[in-house]
C-alpha cells in the first residue's frame, strides 16, 4: 500500500490517502466536505476526479461491472 497527497476536486482540501499497490482507481471521502472522489494512480502521475466526471474505467463501480460482464454461450 502506498500513500499519496491529493487535493479534493470539490473543495481543494489537501489530504493524504492510501492507495493499493495495483493501479486500480479507488474512492476516497474528503475529510472537510465529505464528498466522494476518485484517485487513480498511474505510472507517472496521480489523477483525481469527481465521481460523476470520471470515465467508466476510472470509476471503481462502473469498472467492476464492465470487467466482470460475462458472455453466455
């Protein structure tokens, strides 16, 4: 697990969050405004996104649905 310092995309509060060792995006809640946002760690940078503005593969809920879809034979 690694820690990164980010700014809340809603209120700009600076905070340190824990991210997994993989590069999967994760939800975090701002300690000041309490709104949920997404942090996605990349090879060279960290992306911070509002939940409603994130593309599907950067939204943990949507990503789970898209990657677990199965085909019926």
